[in-house]
C-alpha cells in the first residue's frame, strides 16, 4: 500500500481557491488530494467546500483550526449583523480531516507559556452561522473537540466518523494504544469530544454518527465560560434548543450523548433516539462511563444545579448500553422528561438518578 504524500501550504492553496471562486462569482470549490494545513481556512457566506477523496492534516506544532466561518473570532462576528449564512463542508469519497501529531495544547496548558486558548485545537469551529451543513467526513486524531459550534442555527450534521487518539504514556515515557479507565491520567489527548454544541445553538439535526471518541461523542453544553465569552453574540438568544440527535453508534470513553447546564442558560426541546454503545471489542478503549447523560451530579460547571424551567422537554428513546456506571445518568431538575426502551448488557444499571440532589 502506497504511503500518502502530503502537499505543504494547504491552507494557502485552499484559501486561494475560495477567494478566486468568490471573485469569479462561483460559490463552491472542490478540493482533492492530501494537504498539510497550518492556518485556519475561512469560509464565507453562501459557499460550499466539497472535499473529494481528500485528506487534510494539521501541521506539526501549529495552533489553529482547519475550517472556520469567515467572521468567526472577529468583532463583527459577535453581532447579529455579522452573522455568516449558508456554509457547507461536504465530503465525497474517502475524506479525512486529521489532527495529526498532538501539539500539547490542552485545557490545562492553554494560556500558559505562550499557548493560545484550547479552542484553537478544534478541527471545525463555527460561530454565529445561520444555515450550515457538515457531512460525509472522517475526523481523526482531534487535538480537542473535533467540531465546535457556538450561536449556530438551522444546521445539519451527518455521516461523521471519529477516530480519536488512543495513546497513553507509561512512567518510562513509552507510548501505548488502547485506553483503560484505570489509566486515565497518562492519556495523551484528553477531552477529545466529537461534536460540541454550545450556547445559542438551535434547530440543528445530528445523525448517523459513528467511531471512537476519547470523551463525549456529542455534547450539548449550555455553560457560560471563557469560550462563550470569546464568541458571545450581542442580542442573540443563548438557549440550546430544538436539537435532534439520531442514530449514534460510537465507542465513547465518557458518554455517547451528554446534555449539561448548571445555572442560567436554558437547554430544552431535545430529541435523542437510537443511541448505541459500540464499545464492545473496540481496539481503542474499554467500557465507557455513560451512554446518555442529562446534567451532572457534581456541581463543578456552574453556580448551581439546573431547574425544571431551565432544562425541559427532553426525549430519550431506543438506547443500547454496556456502560460502566449507567446507561442513563440524570441530575438537576428536568421538566417534561421522557425516556423509554433503554436496553442494558454486561451488568450495566439502567438509571443513575441524582435529580433529588440539591447541594
């Protein structure tokens, strides 16, 4: 089998394709081949990037994303008037977006010794986008979360396959593959989620998601931290709502689908269905912790537990689990919660219920 040859300066090349297309009145490009990406590629409104039999790999030692929307991270992009619209990243054939060699940037090392914030390690980062599509892509070796969305709406994410880094390092500095819960501290790349929806994300469908993630496969996280402060859109609603998550079959070292809010930010009208814990016989990990998680028994992410007026209209159905702790974890008050057809194997408890916990 021939080893892939990667072309340097992929960011500059693809960005020029986009610029030339816009200048010529064309709103799409097709990228084929294998490229090294060392700087985030910015996609403008009303534009489609087609990746055809393409492998994009982040450069060794770089601290930036692979794709962002045009106004992401700008002052204009923090306003309703600066919203980008109708952006698509579509894979055709064998398409991989790859974090490559880990660069050492993590939640612990960010903003220390000249390091940037950890969100620079997202493969795809969209903020303040109305109308988007991301589909038919393999995400490999994400250096933190693979896909990160803030204040995005009217979107569709489908047919995404994850293969996170599964390396852990022993006391002699030797690298090994295959994650074990008893060896969490030595894991090289921590919190390597698949898809994260943060504040202000609404009317989004996520479906047909597979693969292995070191942490949560899909996380809807309505918190108010430094990340949200960086991308907060003036005048936009901060709720995470009207989200459908369907047909997820993943090996997740933490949780296959996680919902979390602890104070102030609302999380509501969420459908979660057909979720399969696919960890059995995974070459990358042993059993995960949970399959579906709503809330957290530890009050470490916000000022308090959520109320039923903040977390409500949550529907969970058709879940298969072999998780270590429980198939379903519930915490905080939840209004109008429905869960049904939860199947457990390997001694997994069906429910871990902390909804009565207030302190």
